[in-house]
């Protein structure tokens, strides 16, 4: 069974638009255009590594369709824009409103 580093996962999701919200776990909420969405994941305090079981749970929480997408999220071939598009296409978030020009 593979082992993944929690610190690398946290750094990757922060770069993609997740913001920490410390509760009894470390919650991370996905923000789009400064607004909190319903997409979230969490890690446990003191967690240094996680296995494929937690990987699958976090993948589902985020809304990714495959383990490959999750690995791309962690390893960073998946950009913040790519993640946003995946979340829009899966119906997890709505497409952002176009910005009005003055």
C-alpha cells in the first residue's frame, strides 16, 4: 500500500484554492472568487502520512473522479484552473460569474 505525505497534500491543495479552517480536524474549504464553496476535505492534527484508503476518501470529498486526478493534484500537474474546471464539470461548483467591465 502506498503512503503519501500529508504536508505535501496540504501544500498542494492550498495552491489550488483551498483555505484552512481549524476545527477539531484541519478542515480545508475550496474558495472560488473569494467565496467559500461546499467543497472541502480534512486532515487530522498531527497526521504526517496517509494511505490509499484516506486518499480515496479525500478524493471523493474534493470531487475528483480518479486516483490519477488526485495524484496530479498532489504532484501539481493539475493546475488551479484545471481543478476549477473539473469541479464545474462534475457539478460540485458553479461557473463563476463573468466580471463586469467599467
